[in-house]
C-alpha cells in the first residue's frame, strides 16, 4: 500500500518577492527548493497547519491570504498531497531552522532553482496571480 502524506506549503510574498526554502542534505529530496511548510496534523485544518509549521520552521508569524492550489505528486516514498497558500508576514524575519538556505526571489527568477516536483504546479500558478502586478 502506498503511503499518503498530506502537507501544506506557504507561498510567502513580500515586496514582490517569494520566499524559497532549500531542503537540507539529510532530508528527503536533498538540495531541492520548496515552499516552506510541513505535515498536517490530525486535529488541524490546512490553514492552521501552515501557520503552525511556519512558526516552528522559520520562527515567524504569517497570515493566510488565500488558497493557491492542491496538487499531488507520487514519489518513491509515497504520494504527497500538497496544499499551498499565499501568505504574508505578520511578525519576525524568517530564519532557516530546518532548511539549508532561504532566499527571497522575484517571480521572474523562480525558474532558476531546482524545485521539488510536488511544488512545481503551485509555482506555475504564481504566474497568473495579481499579487505580483
């Protein structure tokens, strides 16, 4: 039986830039970039999960502005169901607690880094958003 993993990702936007997080060498998909986030706990909504995960992983507070998309990708270790949200920083500056690196990139440069496959559909949706106009 294939393992199903439900996760959330925060597309944090500030001044026209998007926060990108690089996975560490000891994580699955080492060195690949993703929207920061993590697993949804049994007792929480996806919105609650993304706020909690960003507080834990990056040490800052965010506000969920709107859903971006829900996509699934099958990896050798299981099927990842990723729900992404457009988010804004409320307090604090993101710090890489679990990631190898963080970068703020303009939308025009997002294609220059190697993204985890599950994040690519959300990445493509960013091209249609008025948040960058």
